[in-house]
């Protein structure tokens, strides 16, 4: 009995460790965008992309970069997904005009950095779930509080989409003339693009434009080191003007201003209704850790059941021997 209890406790311990390992490996790592200006060549033509593909879990690779560039870069190749073709020149012209108008019509930035983000989806493939993002930052209001005196080049940015995996960022263009002393009148600061892949656990054919607007809302946050040496950070959740150009635009052309918490709330029923049914227990989500742990506890379970079976078999053999011996003894009496 003590042997079976020990085996049972070991199986439960391994099972709990597999749950812990899954939660540990599922931690999202935000994509770090460094906006400082080091001594680099004036043009970097192409960024290497490292897209993390997985079905239900979302991971983001970390890439720190700084560039000094004056031209919009074309898409870079992505190894695991094919980006749909589209007229990039026409989109860039449309996005530049639409974003400038949206920022000009925006009253003022709510966050203390004074930056406003214009976020668009340049192209979306409803069959594969591959898309390309376009993010442009504008200095709409003067920085206040802990951000006062900081230039946009002092900021680091965290950019992620909860229900998608993203490639490394592709820089578009930077406006090096914007400093801490530049009057805030909606000047363009910086732009970048990413190739993304929506979670393959979703059935894309079931998603409407309204659903995709909520699912693709990004989480954008800024961080910097203040002149006093402290760390400051803020979120652009309330200052992100979305879908004014490209895919998922509103019929009247107005910007969609959905905050990150609102998008998470809206996404829950959408994900529940559009998720692909997966028979439980047929997929190993954490590989190879999950496979190793599953094999260990399955092996221990096999040993426990096998040992019990052998024990019962030996008891039955011994019992039959005792019965036969008893019969033989009784026949001689």
C-alpha cells in the first residue's frame, strides 16, 4: 500500500510541474523598440525577421534596434508566412494623409509623453491570417510630469498584439528634428511596420471586420529614464488612433479609438465563438518539456499498474497452490 501511495504522489507532483512549466513558457515577452540614434550607417535596407509561429500561445521575440534613416523601407521577407501583395506606395500615401488628418483632429494626448499613435493594417489575408501592421507616432502635445524634458529619441517602446505573433520591426522613417524643445503641433516622429500572424486556433472565416478590429488592437507602452535617473513609463492605449487607412476602415473614414482593456473585453466572446475545436488530450502544447513530463508520468503509471497486475497474478498463483495443497492434505486424512 505504501508503494502505491508513493507512486501516486510522484505522479501528482509531475503533473503539477507540467502545469507550472506551461505557465512559465507562456509568458509573453514584449517587442522592444529602441529609438536612440547610435553611430550607424544612414540607411539600413532590410531587417532580419524571426517570426515565432505557434497555435494558441502568443510569444514575442525581443529585438532592440536603432536606425537613422530617411526613406520608407519595403517589406522584408518572412520565412514562415507569405505576405499578401498590395500597392505599398498607394498605402503609404493614404496612411500619411489619413494619419495626419486624424492627429490634427485629435484634441490632445492624454498620456504624459504627449505622443499619439496612428495604427493601421496595411494588408490582411483572411485565409492564412497573415497581416502587416503600420504604426506612426506623432508629437501631439507637450510632454508633462516625469516626461518633461525628454526627447522622443530617449523613449523605448513595447508593442504587442495579444492574439498574434509578430516579426521583428521594419523601420520606415524617423524625424530627427523633433527634440524636447520642439513645439508640439502634431509632428511626425517615427514609423515602423511588422508582419504578423493571427493565432491559428481561430477560424478566420468566422471573423467579421468588427471582430478583427478588436482582436488586432495593439498594446503600446513607452518607457524612458528621466533626467533625475528614475524610470518612467506610460501607455498609449487611450491615444491610439486605429484603422484610418488600409484594412478595416470605418465607412465614414473616422478613426477607431479602442483602448487595450476594451479590446480585451471585446475579444473574449469573439475568441470563444471563433476558436477551432480541439479534442482535449490530443496535442502537446509545451514541447519538448510537455512531452518529456508526459512520458515520465505515463511510464510511472504503466509501472504502477503493471506492478499491481503482477502482484495480483502472483497472489492468484499462490492461492491456487494453497488450495491444491489443502485438497491433497485433506485426501490423506
